[in-house]
């Protein structure tokens, strides 16, 4: 088989023929109850002359590993459950002043020294009055225990007095300023001890760490990132917003990522980690800022494809080389749109039209193949409008959006306030629906761009942003998924694209070509692809220009840019033979910590597996690389059907 062609930077020529679904090998049709790739605009391929092969993606969740890559390009690993980089925090100016005071440990000695230090500021007479006042014994009223100096002091003088009384006399006196005058209140023996004020704060004890945020590495297995963070929040009795993360990760897999916790010490997280379902925490450290979505440069994937049929090392080598050097179409993968018959982008249409009843009805509609309790809950709502009974059937973990809607109706009883019910869904999830719609339009646009012009290089009318290599900003100018606000995308490495013309076309390669996600603040290509945006959105009752006019600010989509073709970094692969589909073929970070056996190939194993390892920039989908390699539907519904089939002869 000939090696696939590699595009030459800036070179134009006949458009490379892109394979469509009609050219792909015959594969079983997924059940209509599942979303398919063509439903979300995915239809084209790059590599010519290849008919693919059959294998199972994610036969086990332990066949799919993701390790985050931080902004400095380092792959994040969980290497210890207990190690913490916890240096002494830098001293504040207040702490430095306190250290210079050399407060005696003996209480009486500290009491005597206090007045020696107060005398230069307050004078002998006032200093003695204060000392005699504090030496008074017996029960007195608050007024009797108070002494006000009958003169005003400037701010620096008052600060000096506070420094002395707070550190030399913390159990004897409380000092206040009233109308510019100092008031000394003698403390009683049964008064609560004063709070530690060594860091200059007034709200609770000092935070003895080098930054307000504790960073930690989280490995999770077959759980959503938010689900695990909510588990931690419940265990610590704090709010979920205390936690931050650089990026969301696939549920079905073993993933490793960085997270942050505001003023939660690592020893508390270590204790919680032992009790978590499907997750472990470790590699603790401290720093000054919260981790936010987008604080990463990409992800490293290790993927096991099981029961490979129709390919071997010799036939597949040119295709693997082609993907490494040529890349693949940067489609938004099926995970972006959900796994069931009602796609997230369909709900997004209703959100963008502010049709809240339709949005709620779509979210609450029955789905085929769900667990019985979820189906019963949907029926109780859709048929009987019984929110309380439906909510009793439905756990928050099983269906967060549905639970939020039912909780609103059960609490308020306002069965027609669909806007209020939708607003109770967590904000990240609400934005997910409109982002999915942008992604659907983008997928359809890139399919048309490749059908018309191929992948040999840019053509006049394209938009281009120079590819500066593998970084957290190089491959996309879009806001991170579920960003705090659509309006914040102006600060997320947005570059203005260059319009490709006949004069500058040689300055760019196919890896520089971008297409916009629809919005009110983006340029559109100046060729036939522009009409894809207009026609598809018009079919849904929307206009690109109308995305600035939503009644709610958070749904006014400004748009962004995304590269149409990308290449993986550090691409490698390994063939393995095995016999037992229930045994792992790769080792996780926690397995390494616990010194578990490294899976090895069995010489005469019954089945063939292909293990891939590669890095992708943030927002790229590994399943789209697999699609280019296998020519096989990546919808989870289809893959589930393959996993259930008996082994081939």
C-alpha cells in the first residue's frame, strides 16, 4: 500500500479527494436510538485508499487513558497519594514586624515590656493610666472596663499601638478606635481567646501555607470530573465552587488531571481521598491562583483497541505513518453532543431561541436504553407532571440536569416557569448546550470545506492563523469548554485571522487554516463555505448576526476559531496479543504506585490489540484520530453493540 500523501506548506494543486461515508467499509448500522456521526456534521476523511479495519474502542473503560499536559508541556502523573510540596509561606510585612518584636514567652515579662514599648508613642502619663486600668481586678460592666484616651493619634501611631497590644497583651486588652481616639477594653478571664492574627487577617486563624490554593492531581475511573469534585465537597462540607480544574475529562476512561482547592489543606484532602468512589488524589502543592478551564496545553492519550480484525502490522504501517505526519480532521467528537438520541446541540437551538419550554421538554423527554429508574422518572414527569415523585426516582448523580429541573418544580410548584427551571441547571451545563450547537455548525462547515477544496493547502477565501506549534493557544482560539462566561473569550488567546488571497497563499499551510465557530464577533471565510453557516442556521430559525441579541447575556455567543486539520505529537503504537477480554492491557498511575503488574503481550493469544499513545492539543478529540485510522463509527451506541457481540471466529 502506498504511503499517504503529505501536504506541502503553501503548495496548491488539484484538490485531494476526501473519502465520504459512501467510500467507507460496510459496517453494521447503529440503532436509530443513538446519535450518529453524520447527525453532527462528521462525514469526511483525509487518508486516501484506506478502507479501515474493525476493532472495539473502550471495550473496558480501562482501555482509555488520558493524562493532562500542563501549560509548560509536562505530562501530569499521579505518583504519590501523600507527598506534598508545602514550603513555609513567605512572611507578610505584619509577620516580619512581629518577628522583630521578640515577644517574650513569659506572660508577665511580656506584660511589663508592653508598656516600655508604648511609652514613646503615648507618653508616660497615658501609658501608666492604661497599665493601672489593666491591673484592676473584679467584675465590672463593659463601660467600667473601657478606657478612652482623650487625644487623637495619627494612623501610624495607632498601628504601632495595635501591634503592641495584639502581640504583648492579647489576653489582657482589646484595642479599638472610636472617633479617632483609642479605646482600651480590659478582657475578662472567661472571654474567648483572640483569633490568631499573624497574617494580618481578621477572619479566622492564619493559613499556614505558601498560597491560598492547594493544588492536587486527581485520577478518576469511570466518573465525571465534576461528580468527583462534588463528592469531595460533600465530604468536606464545603461548596463545589471551592474547587477548580484545568479541563474536563471523559467519564468512560481512566484520566489524570490537575485541580485546585481554595484554602483546603492537603491533609484533609488525603483523608477524603481514601473514601472516594472511583478516584484518588495526590501530589499536593500550594500556589496563589485558582486553576481555571483552559490552564493546560493538551492531553496525552493511551488507547487500547481490542479485537482488531482486517489489519495487521504490515498493512497498517503506512496509515499510522500518514496520521503521524499528515494528521486528521479536527472535528468535535461525539462526546460533545451526548450519547443518546436527543443531541445536546438540539437542546442548544431551543436555548438560543429562548424557547425555555422546548429546552426543558427535550431534556426531560424519554430515551431508549436508559436505566429503569431514569425511564420511570421521565414518565412520571412527562405524563403526570409529578415533579416530587419523579425526583424521588432520580438521583442527582444519574441525571444532573433532569434532577435540577425537577427540584425546581417540586420546590416552587410553578409548572409553567420553564425559564426558572432551566436556570437551575448548573451554569457550565447550560452553556454546554449552546457550545454543542456551535460545534455542530463548525463540523458541517469543515466537512463542506474539505469536500470542496481538499487538504493540499489553503485556498483564496480561507482564514488562517499561523500554527506556532503544540501549546495551549496554538490550535484553537476558542474559549475553553464551559468557560465562566462567553464574554470572557476575548481574553483567551483570540487572534485575528488573515484572509488568504492569491498573493499570500504560499505563506500558509493546511495546518494554519481555521474556521469560525458561529458568533457575532468573528470573520467568516470568503468562499462557498460561508453559505453553510447561513443555510444551516436559517434552517434552525437562527442567524449568525442574531447571536448577539439573546435576551440573556450568557448566551450571546461571540464566536471563536478552530483549526481544521491537526497532527498528533509523540505518536507511537504497540501490537499486543491477549486471550482474556476482562484483563487490563495497560497500567494506570495508581497501578504504578501500588506496584501492580505491567500487562504484557501473550505470544499465542487469541485476540489482537493495538495500543496507541499520542499527545493532542486541548479541545482536540482522540476519537477523531481513531475514526481516521479505523474508518469506523465512533458513536458510543455503536461501540457498545460491538462490545456485546460474541467473538468472531
